[in-house]
């Protein structure tokens, strides 16, 4: 039986931490990952062409210690734990196995006051002794006791409700911020506001990333039909 894609249910436009964490995850994405997600042919400007040319460039022209996959398929620099599966949607990993890491086995590098050298590229060479870094190293995960609880995962605290505007501005929800938004859109009748429930899936996540680079009407473009009116919608 096929497994369903992960999704986060939110009500436009105010939600709790899961959607905010998702937006902050976008900030941690390396540029190479963004280009892969949006597909190089669909990129605005020349970055897609740059990506494609490096992708097709033979390893013959690359430095022997450099693995171009680190540019084309980079890892996100942020290592913070996240709670919802959808937060992992934009962090592409072509390998289901855990990446191996290696260290320099030359003892002179470890006992002469030099920093220990490790890498995830088995073809890399040690900058100190120029030896190949091929000695398998073991990555030690944090114990279960040291890992954050579900309420501590992600980037923001789960203690308030957050408001995300159409331009993806993130703010804690307050009476003042609600009044400001209502005045901004000249809302006279609060009862006329409509609540809309949507699901953030992989498709919407990638679309949100693409639209955020091209428009200030991100949530409207991703989640609302063209005939629907743009409006911030208060929720719990």
C-alpha cells in the first residue's frame, strides 16, 4: 500500500509553530538545493544554467580532492531538530543510508597540536600531511535523554500563535497586530472574513519556495484560487 505524503494542516493565515518552522527551514537551504527543488530549467535568471553546466562538467577538470556533488547536492547547514515530517520535505537526500565520515589516520596530524581533520568525501586529502583521508570514523548521535522534547523541536517556541502575512512576514499574534492587519486591508466587517483550511504537501512546499523568490503575494498564489480575494484570516 502506498504511503501518503507528509502534510501540515493550517488555516490561512495564522498558525502555530509547525508552519513557521517550515518557513525558517527554507532559510537554511543551500542554493544548490533550491535550484534542484525548483528544477534548473525553471529557474529565473542564469543560476539554472550555471547548475546545469557544472553538473555536466567532467570530473577531469575538477581538483582531485574536490567532490562537485558537495555543490550540486549540498546538505542544509542547520542541524536543528524539527517536529513535523513536512519540515523535511525541502531537505533532499538521495541516499537512504547515513553518510559515512572519514578521518586522517596519520598519527602525526593528531598529536602535533593540529586540529583533527574529518570529511564525508573519501577522495579528500589531509591539508596537513597530504595523505588520503580514508580512515572510517563513527558519528555519535545524541542520546535520547539529550534530545529536545517535541515542544522544544524546531526553531520557534510553541507558546504563542504566530501570524504569517502574504509576504511571509512572521510575527507573534497579538490584539495590536490583528488591529493593524485589519486596518491595513481596510476591513470594516470582521464577520465578512472567511476561514480557509489547506494542506501543505510537497507540491505546495516547492511552489511556495518558487513563488517566494518571485512575488510578494506568496500565500495567495499558492493556496487561493485566482478568483478568491487576498486577505489575512485569523485562526486559533
